């Protein structure tokens, strides 16, 4: 894959330019080895579609979502206000992110602190690119494959985004198989609410094991996700059942990048 030059907002500003879209990479997209692959594929898609985008780079910090979910409101507001100052300072109007947690925080929690932006999750943005004809699919790798989609809590129940991810999957020319618990009845992967960062509580089964078992019962070739938290937990679940050689856990951006004419 050729190297793509991704400019920072500061670099564009120095040239007297403003990005049409700020790609908010997020903590997982920046630091997690697995989710860095999603970041690269999404950047590749934006570049291919000639979207004028930029990232904050070292000026990007955590949105504060984990802090607020864990009960540290003071830390959340510190992180949020710092980000808002940076974003407003650059005159950012539109943000797209691959993380539902970042998406939810920007869209529903930053406005009351002075951060008002047009915010899109990458599933919505990808659907728009597909609908506008900027991305065309070749079929290929996923043609005839069985794919099941795991609904992210913050994307689904939190923001009522159910159809965009599924419309993307329909373009892959595969066999879409729904889990019994899907859409508004979907089961959490077990990582939300800052649970990702704490030890498991007492019980006879981990949530991620329960959810992965449900997905694997469909005998899928691919379990599609749209959240870094979900990807981590479902991947761990697939490994728990020793199915990692047969079942791939892929983000929507990865599926689009592999199946389209990029």
C-alpha cells in the first residue's frame, strides 16, 4: 500500500487552508496496534475519495468518555474543555470518527460545554460516500461469505444508528446473518462504561464470551464491528473459542477497503 500523507490541522492552517472534515483518530485508533489498521484503512478511503481532511496529531487528546463513565466528572470536563478550545481555535465544523464513544461524546455531551459540531460516525460517512458513487465495490473477497454484525451500544441504542452499517455490509455481496439479539436488543460486548479498564466482577461467564458465543453460533466467516472496544472484546471471544483461524473480526472500514476499487 502506498504511503499516504495525512496533514495535521496545524499544517493546513499554516498554509491558509481549512479541512472540510476533521478525522478524529481517538485513543484506540492512535495507540492500539490492531485498531491502527482501521485508522490506516479509513484514511486510505478518505484519500481515495479526495476528501479534504486532516487530523489534530499531537494536539488530539482523549475525549474524556472513559473518565465520565468511571465517575470522574472533573477529569472529563478538563479533557473536554481542552479539546473544545483546540477545535474552536481552528474553527472546526465537521468531525468524523471511527469510535462510537468519541462520536457520542462529541455529539451529545460537548455542546453543553461550548463544543458544537457536525459529528458523524465513520459508518454514516462511509454510507454517504457509497451512496454518492465515490466508492464502488468489486465484490471479491467477501462474495458469498457469511457475515454477522455486532451492534455497538453507543452507536445503536445510544444514537439509533442501525441501518448505515448494515447497508455497507449489503454492498459486499455476502450473506448477512443477524444474531438473535440485534439492533435495539443487541447485547453489549462487555467493554463499555469503562469496564474495559477494570477487573471482571463476580459471575459465571464474561459478557464478551456470551456475545462471541452467540456470534459464532451462526458459523460466520466474518464478524463485523464498528467500534474499537467491540473489536477488542469480540476478538478475545473468538480466541477464547479457538476460532481465530476460521473467523475474522473486521471493522467496517477494513471491509470497505478490501472489497472496493481503492
